[in-house]
C-alpha cells in the first residue's frame, strides 16, 4: 500500500523579493498559492515584468483544483493574466484582493472568463485533497490572509505576508489566536515571510505612523502632497481622517489610486468624511493651507504623477512655495536611484520632502525578527521552510527558527524549483528539480527574450550601433549606391563626420577585395574592419550592421 504524501513545489519567491508562487500537490490534486510577478532590474533592458515558469503547472493543469491568493499585492497576483490565458480554474481570495485581480484581468480582456470566488475570514475551503482555512493577518494592504492547510499527512501553516501590530488601528490585526488554535493538533510544516528577518524587535505600528503624520499635518503651512502605495487603504484612511481634522480637502492624481479608493469605498473599507474629497479641477477654489494631494509614484515610476510633478510636466500640478511632500512608503531596493532622482528634483524646485529614512512616516507591512519569533512560538511547527525573501533572508530566518525550537535538520532553506515531499510516516525527500527559471515578458512576447537578447540590448545600450547601407549590382558586383553610414547611440554624426567619411573609405576598400556576388563574405569583412577601426580611433566597440542590397 502506497503511503499518503504531499509535495511542495516553489515556483518563485525563494531567493528573491517578488514573484511569489507555490504549488501543493498530492497524487490526485494540485493547488497554487499566489501567482505573483517581479519587476525588472536595470539589466533587463526593455522588459516589462518577470513571471514564474508555468511549464509544470501546464503539464498538470487537469489536476489543478484552484488558485488561492493570500493578498492583492503585485508580487502575489501580478502573473495571473499569463496563467489564466492557459488554464480555467477558480481563483479564491478576499473581496478586495479579487477586486484588484478583476481590474488587472480587465487590462488583458480576461475578466469576462475568470472564475473569481471570494472567501471570508475563518472560511474553510475544500480543494481536492486539501482544506484551506483563512486567518486574518495585518499587512500593508487590507484583507490579507494567512493560511492553515489541512493535508493528507498533517497540517501546514503558510503565513503569507504579515506583521504583528501590537496596537492595531481599525481592526487590522493578525489573529494569533486563530493560528494557535489551528496549531494545537500539531503542525507538520510552516512557511513564513522572511523579508524583514534582519530587523530586530517589532515594526512600527500604524498608530505610531498616524501620530507622526498628525504632527506633520499640524505644522504644515502650505499644501501637503502624499505619495504612497495605492493599495495601502489603511494609510489612505489615515490621510483622509487627518485632513478632515485639519479642515483640509483631499484630491487625488493617479489612476491606480482612484481605482483602489473607489473599490475600497464600494466594499466599505474606506470611510471618506463628507465634503473632504474634491476633484483636481477644484483646487483653485481653496488656499494652499486647505489642501492635501494624494499622488501616485512613490517608487519613482517615470510616468506617475509624482515624477511628472518633479519634472515640471504634470498638466494640473506644479510645485509651489511651502509645498510639503511626504513619501509614505519604503524604498524598494531596485527603485532607490529613481526615487532619489525625484526627491532631488523636488528640492530643486523648492519643495520640502519627508521620507522614511528621515522620519517615522512609514511602517513596514512585513514582520521583524521579534514578530517572526512570536509566530514561530505560536505555531510550533515540526518542519520550517522560510519563504518570501532573498537568500540571505532565508538563511537568517532558518537560524531564527532553530533558535525558536525547530530541530536543526528540520529547518530548511529551499530554492525555486526544488520540490519537497512529506510522507505519512514522518519522512521527507527532495525529488528532482523542476523548471523554475524567470520568464521575461516584453510587450506581447512571453519568454522570447533570453540571455542572448539581453546581452545584445546591453551592448547596444553601452556602445551604440553603426548601420552601413550598400547597394551593389548583382551581375557586375559594382556599387550602385552608397556606402551610407548611420550612427545610432554611437557618435554625433555632424561632430564626427570625418570619422564616418574614413569609415566609408574602409568599406570601399573592403568591397574592392571581395569577389562579386559574395555578399555574405562582404558583410563579415565590413563588420570586422569597421569594428577594428572604431576600437583604434575611439576605443569603442559598437554593433556594426552591414546592409548589402543586390539589385
């Protein structure tokens, strides 16, 4: 008799911040938890987003019982459009999470076909061989869940992204009592958010953030412009409450903020004091000391409202004397340069800017080491696998678990693509790895941009390109037109015209020494000769593209 088991397949989120995606599989069932994307790095020239490799899912899509979402951040829901083009399964999440998903699917014309099924706190959902329990958690987005999963071989706790707010505002709390009750019968495995494991103690609470913001609102002389994550409804509520208390009106610039505010109001999660919300067109009806502006672009996105204000390119907003800008969000590592550029431009225009490193105006939504320890002590798992973090975060979290009572050999660092199977008799094994490489999305192309293309784009960005156009007579081999040489991203043609003229002479010399009709050899000789020439005279190595046309 084959003993019962289940296997964990991490497709993303282990060894990186973003692209969170985990599979739970038995012999007959398959369930996905989260389906996130990751935003490209600087070296991903032209790439729009990065998504997990879904090859394993597509091979087993007949087994797929559903997709369970812990919350609505892009790194947990952003890859759904690319998966749901190929699989037809129900997607489960909170109402707010599914509202964000529906908006995202609408952009891809998939919202009409998607099967979105809302769940509520403490619901118990049967999906194949698994039963999912949904526990409220506090995070930087409303209606997030931690998961208690009943499997054929024991219980699993998947915390999702969470923090433990010791003094929560508006009921946004992590229900440790629910986690404890679920864990009373023993937890075989726990997977937990590792993002802030390197920070000691507890994260700032939202109540502390609101106190800091109130002091700023009390002393601000002019307009207050706040940029934050558009999904942070709790922080947006604080801004509306403080504005109302100070007799200020609130206007919004940015599609994502408008969309999320409308969604949160419709679901009853955002209470806007009467008469506080105004349109941008009505700003001139009020003095600067009567206004608060919520604007998108906290991560320095070039087309967002904040960046356009900083560049003096916003159609309705420009920096005024006594303007105070508040960046109430963390600096995501890959965006630091862009954010600093925006801050510097705002100062250049005469504004004052407050941000997290200098003021207590943002509280992370991810648990610090003290909170992670408390969760470990609450759940008391037999096995522990850290998730949601770079490799260093996973290693530190594994050590923290051992210090919190998990046996050394049962606290494991696992990377994307490495399955882990848990058996009924208590044993585990590591099956062969599956494909879990990052898939690059560029426009409508999915996966067609690989390392070779990236290397070419990097070369083009670093050295530029020279295009040689030459028209030759097919019969005689004589030049009918050209050579014409164009430079793109290499040299300014007017300033270096003498060098381009020399390059034309080199092309003519090469042509004279190639047999008529051998265009392949002619192209190769032109390419190598010009690269040698430009390296010698300029110390540069552009991409040389010879276009030889026979007529």
